[in-house]
C-alpha cells in the first residue's frame, strides 16, 4: 500500500466536512487540483471510493463514512499529542483554571488566595466552563486544571475526587415548606416544579445518526438532579431547565419552583431564599479536580495543597490524594 502523509488524511477530512472541493481547498489554503490528487491517492491506497463525486453537495460513501468516523478520532488524538508535546517544552507561566459556577461560589476564592500566598509570582486566570467542556479545554491548552462536578473516563486526563458536598433544598421564603425548620425529604419536594441548571450537554455522536436509546439512557447522567430523585424512586411533578445557577435561583426567589444546590451556596440571595437540609446524607455533589495526565502544569501540586489547607481551616473532612 502506498505510504500516505498526514496531509492526505487532512484533505479527506476537510472535503467530507465542507462537502465541496472548492470550499475545502480554500479552507486548507491549497489548490483544488492538488486536493483532488491527494484524495485520489488516498482512495487508491485504500482500494475504495470514499467520496461520491456525482452527488451535490458531495457526500460520503458508506466506506467513506466509516473511514471518516474512525480517522477523525485518530487525527484529534494526534493533534492532542502534538499540543501536549509542545507544552512539555514550553509550559504556561500562568495557571489557567477552569471551574463550574457552583465551585466559584464556594471555596475557590479562598483556595486562590492561599495559592497566591505560597506562589506570589504566579499569574492565575479563571475561566467559567462546564465540566464536559473542561476536558477538551485541557487538551487544547486553554486551561491547565479544572474544578468540575462530573467524573470523566478519558486516558489523557488525571482526575481526583476532592470531596462530596451535601445538597440542600432552595425554596422561596414564601414557599409553604420554608416555615418548617426541620430537614426535608426529597418526597416533600416532588409536588413542586424542579429547576434544573447544570450546563451538561452530551457529547456529540461520531456518526451522523445518533443512537436515540443511548441518549435516553444518558438523560439522568446529564441532569444530576433528576438522577438524584430517580435513585429514590421519585419523579418531580414538573421541571424547568435554565442555562445557569443564578437564573435558577432567580426563579426560586420568585417562587416559580425549587431546586437543590451544594451546601456552600447557602449565602446566595439570603433575603429571598431559604435553604433547608435534606434528611438524605447520600444526596451529595462531588467536586473533582482534573488535569492532563502526562503534561501537568508545574503549579498543579501547589494548588492541590492550597485546597487541602482551606479544607483544614474550615474543618472539612477530606481524603488526601495525589496526582500520579
């Protein structure tokens, strides 16, 4: 089989995505004849036709669709390796931290203050980014470390559990349950509209046809509050999904529904919202810290020690871990 260069594969990927030779050539800053020649060489090497040239716009053959799905993942991995290799030689001087809002409203500001005391010359930048998006941002170098609420299975990522934070119920002060100081059960909340606020879009499928059954099975994973109720055999009367936590709390304050939030957020909107403990000790939200496994930022270990220092000051129970 003819030896093919990386640019043959990149040419095919661009043609498949643009569905046009001229647009693909423009995107790659090359000539259309050169692009066509590379595709022909690739097809001859594989012994199959990848692109249906008689269809407008261009479309993949069944073999081309299979090859596209597989080779896209390979090229993404090659790009990740290249970026990580460059960062090993020239690491960022600044520490770019990704976080979900519920972490920022908790102890993250104290952690950053402790880190700056131990590393006064370290420049720290903060980026509001969802747990799912943090994984891609770590690989691209947009962030060096992330604080998230979800566990990820990814061979490039090292992830450790910092602690489990108990959820509390957030109710408007006009809500009938607000006057009862006793801890609530989830069953007490099922006759209310539950406000969902986690920014957790599911990863896009590799092929053009999504597997509807897989998406249905992952629905609870993408909506952790629904998952919590489902674990107790409960389903809220109704739900409303909003884009972020502050909007959710605004609806709660207006008595448009209830929600669950990590315990550290009880200081938000105290004049409008009351927070009630839950009787369920297992209803918690994990906090994970994740970074690249093979090319961590030099300040990652100092950041972890700053987290534990704050936990000790606050009397928070935790199990010390290390990035390995």
